[in-house]
């Protein structure tokens, strides 16, 4: 079956057949069925179909990940200083304030951004959070300023999260105002300190990590002990550890793709000229990372 036919259906599935209320239990088989039942006579090609035209959706696992990586990298690098203006497009709430996934505080673009200020409590300032800590990949470009893993967040909470991996916490040592918490990880496979975001954003961060390890699979991204909890090298490319696969696949199902993510994906595309395929294609993570 031609790749273009597979892709046409995949995109049709995205554009007209799926929303954030789709069942969490969508299987790999159902996704493949949606992809493979395309009408060859379809004459109009969507922008998403054009973008993913060279991806072979008949592949699975590592091969599919590499096929996706070749499409989403390279991308435009807007630079670290360009993030402040970019956030106004990618992370603005309907009332114009900052969309912060770490805090329930209200921040206004520009006036509340961190420019070397203090930030000793929640609500002081917002800054630029590397959801994949920059020490994990040596602060290299273009990862250092990639909008798909950088978010505006409360500076105090960001600093508390530090370089700890994401996880789940039963007995928190710290709990923040929106319910995010830190403490010993209770999720199987890791028992060190971790940071747990609230349920509303767990899927966002899971799909962020799926994107990152796909886009930068050939980069050195496990330079610290914390990074090695999440990323492992598999022959010549990097993938998620068993711990991270299980955690993020769970979160991906728990928190389906939201309108917030879809809108952000479009805005980042306009700025960086690349997309997060795990937002465009529900259940794609199962095809790439599930055993």
C-alpha cells in the first residue's frame, strides 16, 4: 500500500475523526485501521498530509521513530531570547495571561517575566522552563530553545523542580498551590526524587518527551544520572527507558490531547516550521513506544 494513501487516511482520522474526548483505550489496531482504509481517489491533500508525506506509517517502533525524526528535524531555531515573544503566541490563555502548567498563579506577559529578579515564592515571576532539563543534553542547540519542550512556568516552582525527572509521588515532601508535588517516586522503576505535575497536564508532558526523544534521537541526551533514568541508548539512537515508557504511556492515556495542545502545536509550527506528531496523531505513541 502506498505511503501517501496511508498518510491521507491518518490525516483524515486526525482532522475529522478524533477529538480530546476520544476513548483512552484506542488500540494500535484501530489506529492502523483508520490509516489503512483511505480512499485512493481523494484529490485534496491537507497541509498535515503534505508535512508527513515522507513518513512510512507502515513501520513501528524504532523504525517509525526514525522516520518521524527525519521529518521534524531540522527545524528553525528562534533562539533562547526569542522565547519571551514566542510564549505570547504559544502559551496565552483566553484572557491574555500566561498559561502556566506548574502554578495556579496569574502572570502577565512582559511585566511578570523573570529578568534576574528574586522569585522566592510562588507568584513572583514566570521564567523559561526546560521540561527536559538542559543539563541532560549539555545545553546544545537547537534543543536549548525548542518551543516544544520549553514552557513559561512559575520561577519558584521551576527552581524547586530543578533537574529531577517526572514521576508519581505518594508521600510528597513539597506540594505546590496547583497540586503539583515533589518527593520520592512511587512509580515502578525509580525511587529517587521526582516532580509530579497535576493530572490535567500529564499528557502534555508525556507527549513533550515523546517528541523530544524522537526529534533528537541521534543526540547525546543522557549526560546526567537523572537523564539516564529517562533516556537510554539503543544501538545508535536514543529512546525512552522502560520506566519512562510505562510512565508516559500511562499519562498519554490518562490525559488525552486537549485543544490547548492542538493550538500550541499550530503556533509552534508557524514559529519553528515543525510539528509534534504525537499531538497530530492520537495513539501514535503506542505504535512507537509500546511493546
